[in-house]
C-alpha cells in the first residue's frame, strides 16, 4: 500500500519579532487583560511566531 505524506511547509513569518510583539501587546490592550478562548488561541500563535522571529544569541548556526 502506498502512503503519501504531505510536503506542505508552513510559511515562515516575514515579520520581525518587534512587529509580532506589537500585535501581542495590541491584543492584550483590546482584551482588557482577559483573553477569550479564541483570543488565547491567537495569542499562542503569535507567541510561536514571535519566538521564531526573535534573535537567539546562544543558538548554534
């Protein structure tokens, strides 16, 4: 039986860590400090994007 694996790669963010951080801050401001379930999911996606975009001085290249 032949199994086909997905070769789709998620797009890497073109935004800087600072740009993503500003969106995170705006999300918190809009929410008044309390995130809904949907906002929490958005926050988690943004944090992952921020982490990928943030410089890592101790990371081996």
